[in-house]
């Protein structure tokens, strides 16, 4: 089907400089989500324009993330296990979660209440099923994108999950056993099995109590994939507006106006894919999004020789992931609830380093090449928000939290299906990802003080 014919509304610049370019869909945000969205729409014949507030793409959450495509291992953060661990974490220096009440702001409270509600066994199983379906679907579509770009975006395969204590591992197995109907492709490994899967761990200071092997999970450099997508878009006729923040979205009758610092653009449809900036932007169109910024950290080491070969692995007790990226090894973790401040803090970076040298003692005196902190756009249920909101031509592709690299390709296809067909249709059930009343209510007062980027 020709998307152009379907979209119907050409975009014009409302200024008087005559610089008018017909565009069907505008995408706000030049991270992995916006770029994957633009690619999917361009592939279908839509004329697309991408707006990014920074001078280049992938400078925010997509810049130096953990690099893992968790096709089979994706789980929502809000789980019965988290609820059980919270009291212990209050006293553990290496706790993966940190709350900074004075920085978070009161607006975070309804979000936190809703997140806690999602830690029940019942909610977790529902959310996990939806997330797993989308993650698996997305992996298939990443393969299509690789074929279309004639390049590899996610070269590595196989991820090993490790547990430090027998108790945690037993609980994880029990939870997995309850979810047999998801048919997750996973192998359960005893301590010896973990070492066989990753002999490099024989050097570790600690021994895993057990683990899981996910053969279908993949890994690769998200920022490099963004670069390749951007190059493909510009070569194939997409218009890319860098350094041009969208300040407001004004719904019209059969069109939408994007207001930037440079011009007003009249477009047929708009997709908001602006990461943690999405809530502020959506609010200009009277849409409340339940998105909370959660800071994460990464360190990038020159990889010890054997670590370059993989597999990727993760310390599930401390929620730190390790990913070989060519001649580098990326370690990523931490969830700090502290508002929109994205500056790195040495104490969290050193916690990641401590965990890294437990498993790979050779890294002890290795300096990180890149220390980085960034904000994940989290929803209380851990599911992204996808699809049309109202009937004004505004679509959402937001709230991917810790899994945006994993979910980007599948999420882009779901939103593009809806833009093209005008209805909620596609290969998987996308109903769990809609912004329904329950999900909206958690965003009623989140971050009322934040204004859109730019
Ligand atoms: C420490 C860490 C580790 C992670 N590890 C993994 C992992 O291993 N696997 C995985 O799947 N995911 C991982 N993630 C999550 C993943 O990185 C994110 O979900 C993903 O990058 C989100 O992409 P995005 O495009 O929505 O956001 P971003 O990359 O933040 O892009 C949003 C863009 O929108 C732009 N923008 C915002 N407002 C406006 C505006 N008003 N106008 C124009 N532009 C605007 C911003 O400048 C930005 O470039 C990790 C995240 C972190 C923080």
C-alpha cells in the first residue's frame, strides 16, 4: 500500500519564505525510537521529516546504553521480586535502585503508587506477557531493518544471566516456571553450566549460584545503529531538522501544527518519540503521559581480549549488564529516581566498577573510556505507550524505559501500521500499549514544571 496516498495531508511550512516541503508525517525525537519510526514510515512510501533538538542524533538515552536486545529475557522492572527486595536494598550499598525524594518532586508520587501496583503477581504476569510478545516481535523486525539497510546492526548473539545467591536464583526459576505458556527460549544453568557457557568467568572473584542462557538475545551498539539509520534516511529523501526543538503541538482540523523556534509546520500526522522530553511536549497538546525519568549509568572499558568474543552477560542480583561492543566492553546499570538531572555522579559509577571487577578482576586498574549517565523514560507498568491518542493525528511512541533498543523496531511497525491503516491492526495485539484511562491517571501531575526542550 502506498502510505503517501493514505496519509493524504501534505505538510507545508507556514512561514512566508517559500521553503515549503510536502511531508506526510513528522517525527519528534532523533533517538533510536524516532529513527526506527522514520525508517519504517519512509520504507512504506510516506514523506517524513524528523525533528531533533540537539545538533546530532542519539545524544541522549540512545547514546551509550547497555546494548542488549533482550528478545527473550525482557521483563518489566515492576515485579513481585522487586517488592520483596526493596527492604533489603535500603541497607545494601550495591542496591540497583536509589530514590532521591528531594530531587524527584511531588509529581512522582502518583507514578510511584501506580508502579507499586504493578508489582503484584497478577499485574506482572499480564505485563510480562505483553512485553515478551513485543520484544520477540521486534527482534524479527530488526532483522528486516538489517536486510533493508544491507548492514548488520546487532552483530552479537547470546546473553547469560547470572545470580549471586541461590535464593535469588531459586526465586527466578520459580517465577519462570509459572510462565511456561510464554514459551520463553531459555536454558537453566547450574554454576558449572555458567562456566562452560562463559569460560572467562573462571577468573571471577565470585561464583554464580546459577543462571539462565538466552540464545536468541542479541547485542550491538545502539548509537552506531542510529548513525546508520540516519544515513539511510537522509540518502532516501527524509528531511532531517537538527538543532530544531519542537516547542508545541497544536491539533487542527485534519492537520497538526508543529511549533519550533524557527517556524510553524503544518503536518498531516505527528509521532512523538522524544524520550524523556515526550511528557512535556505532549502536554502542549493537553495530553498527560505517565512518564518518569529514571537515571542510569554506563562505563565503557577497553575490552579484555576474551571478553570481546562474547557472550554478553548480566549480574541479575545487582542489575548490571555487560556487553562486548567490538574492542570495548560496556557495563550498564543503576536506576536513580531523582528528577531530570542527568549529570553523572561518581558514587554510582564506582558501584558499576565494583560489580565489573567482581566478574572480571582484570578490569581493576583499567580506566573507563566513557563514563555516562542518562534518563530512561519509564512508565509505571514497564510497557511503552504506542499508537494514536484521540483523533487529532497525534501518535505516541514513548516510554520504552530500559528496553528502547530492544523494542524500537517492533514499536515502529505497530505505530506505522496504525498510521497507514487508520486503525489499530497488526501482527501482534497492541492493545496493552495504548494510553488508556488507567495508564493516563498515573501521569496526571507528573513533572508539571518541565518545559519542552529548546
Ligand atoms: C544506562 C542505560 C542502559 C540501557 N540499556 C539498554 C539495553 O541494554 N537494551 C535496551 O533495549 N535498552 C536499553 N536502555 C534503554 C534505551 O537506551 C532507551 O529506551 C532508548 O534509547 C530510548 O530511545 P528514545 O529514542 O526514546 O530516547 P532518546 O534516545 O533519549 O531520544 C529522544 C530524542 O528526542 C529529542 N527530543 C526531546 N524533546 C524534543 C523536542 N521537544 N523536540 C525535538 N527533539 C526532542 C532528544 O534530544 C533525544 O535526542 C538503556 C538505557 C540506559 C539509560
